[in-house]
């Protein structure tokens, strides 16, 4: 999804009228909502949304560390909030912020979880945290359920019911087949222990009940991970344990985690078991359409095959969504809330970025003010002599390091020896794609590791609210220049990666934080 053309065009309008609405979502015990109540200036309640002091902070990313600072938004509310008990204004409530421009064009512009209400005398400031930070806990409906993702995986195990020999019959009969879970239209994984006490991992395509709870798993691979060594035979009473198995493109794993309720009722991404998903009651249009991240996926896609993760584990994750987010960030990619929906972005070498990822051009006429310009970003305390990715190579069942070093002279200090990202057991378990995936990730991230980068913070026209962290822009200016421009030269279609966006719609402006690596020849 994206904002309509009319809405986007209105961002360039010299005159405007803006109204806001808060849509509080129906929900669960740790996200307190009130039946999708919508508050606006025309609402029948006595609480109104102020027309001033709306500030929307999008996700901000820090290069090299690839850490995310979750944003949020603030809204000024005018009116009498009493009685707060039983109202929508409860800490933890989740709401969408909608914007009506010129009385005609309405769009969702932000989503967040209510963190604080401050003020007094009928004037209140609502502070909403970004919805991604709220996802560290599942959003549950049943008080007997758990807020923790994958909370019952340790209990999901059974014993072999009938002697199994993969060479004769691929049906693995177990005493209780109902305990095994997998995503819809995906393979599931089990860990099995043979008579010698050796452990293997099987993939299965279906769990079929024959005489409840007895049934069978349709085994499709009897030696999948972490090596390709196979095991054909399992005697009766051998242990079979369910494993969480997430194998898909990274953005698909995020979308499925975000949308899944276990019911399959929230569109094409509601495919995970309940304990694997957020449980939030979203409309399917909260996920961006495929065209938006098609070019960004092309930036990470290997030379052959697809870019996919294979993430397997056997324990609950108290850190929740952060567990998956760390996997994404280790590969230089992250989720964002773009315009009116969730999307995905990746870091790139701006000078080699895919053409389709260049989202905007910025000229002097678009720049209201230069807030700061650091030739050496203060967010980067050190750069490195070598950038390394460690990954697991299935064909040899070993860890492998892939690195890029600085060539020529050292151009900045201080330096550390290397930065190593441990991406073992992240990439899909197949060969030769693992080498390609690691190489592609390394080449995207290395330019931000090996050199310093410029950090430019500029206030620009409101139109640039279309941007998010990870977008590529081109800057042309008669005044601005950096360490790579020659004598008398200025930025001419200078490429930069967006690191953060702060939108102040009532002031008709955005504050962009942009990053520009020092050396365009790195990894050339």
C-alpha cells in the first residue's frame, strides 16, 4: 500500500487544512482497546484532537551497528478526559493516527501504543510508542495464555508409535500427532533421537490424524539440519520433538509474525500458529503491497535462487519480536512503517543502489534549513579494518568466514581490527546459495563498516514524509559539499541513504537524517 496520489500531491500544496482522527483498535489483555472507536473533530464525544503539535517519528537506523531506534508520535488532545477508567485513554491502548487533508483525502499516517498522557486544564499530550516496540509481547485474549512468543514449544513432543524406516514408508507414526505445529503451506521440523542417542532433524509436509491423537507426520527430508547426514530408522518409543521452523524470505517472516493469530482470518500472512504470531487484530491492508519492496528485495537477492532464512529453535523467546529483529539487523535489513503500512528495507551502498530504490530527489528549493552537517558522523565511534560475516555451510557442515578488508591506505582513525556478524543458521540450508547470501550481505554492509560516513540533517518540504529509513535519495545543491567533492564542486545527484525521518505536518516540514559513505569505490 501507499498513500493515494491525491493525498501525496496535497503534501506539496501551499495552503491546506488538516484534521486528525485516532482509531483505537479492538483487542486483548495487554493492548487495551475500545471497539475501534474513532475520535475526530466531528465525533460525538467531548474530546477533540488539536490541530497543532502532531509529531511523527519514524524508525531511525544507525549504520554499521544496524541498531534501530523505534519512533512514535505525539498528539495534542483538547477536552475533559474524565472518567479515564473504561475509556480508550488507557496505557497500552493501540491506535492508528489518521489524517484528513483539505476535507477530502484521508490516510493512515502512523500507528502506535499509548505510553503516556501529560498536561492538564483540558489540554493533554498523548505520547504513542512505535507499534514495533510493542511487539516484544504477544497480544493475547485469554488470561490463561502467555505473552511470550513460542511459549509452549518445549511441551510439544511425542513418541514413535510404529517402527519407522524412511526407505520403506515416509509416514512417521507418533502417539500424539496433534502437538506438532507448522506454518500453513510451509514445512515443519521435528528433532528425533534414534536408538543410539544420535539426534537428527526431519522436515515434514503434513500432520495427519488417523485415530486421535495417534497419527503420522509426512516426512519429506530425513536429515535436513545442520548437516545433510540422514537417518532412516526410528524404533518405537523414540522421542520426536516439535521445533519452531521459520523458512521464508525475511520480509515474509516479519509480515507473518506480525499478522498471525492462529485463525487464518487476517489475510494471506496469517499463516503461523497462534503462539508464533503477535495476535493483533489488523486489517490486511496494513501490509505494504509487493511492488514497494520488489526493488529492495532485488538488492539482497542472490545471483541464483531466492534470499531466504531458515531459522530453527526449540525454546520460548522472552525477548519476543526482538529475537527476530536481531536476525534481520545482523543481515543489514529492518521493518519500517512506510506511509500507511508496514514494509521492509535494507542497507545499501548508495553509489551502487538499485535504480528502483532511489525514492526521491532533493534540490536547494526543497531545503528549508540545514540543521547539521557532520563530515564524520558522531554516531560512528570507530570504523574497521575488516568486515566479516560468519555463516554455516551445509555441504561441509562447518562454519565459514567471509570478509572484506580495506585496500590501500587507512583514511580515518580510530580503527578496530574487524567487525564480525554471526549469521550461522540464518541463511536457508541449501547450497550454493549460502555463499551468495553471505557475499551479498557483506558487500551491502562493508562500506558502512570500513570507512567513515557523512551525516547530514536537513529540514525539507512536507512532501518528503513519503521516505523511510533505508530509502535512497539524490541531492543536488549549489551550496552543500562533502569530503568526496573536489575543489569548487558541490553535491550533484549525490546519493545518500535515509537514516531517519521526523514529520511535523502542522509546520509543513520534515527533518531528514541522511548518511553518505566516504568511499564510493569500496567493494568495487
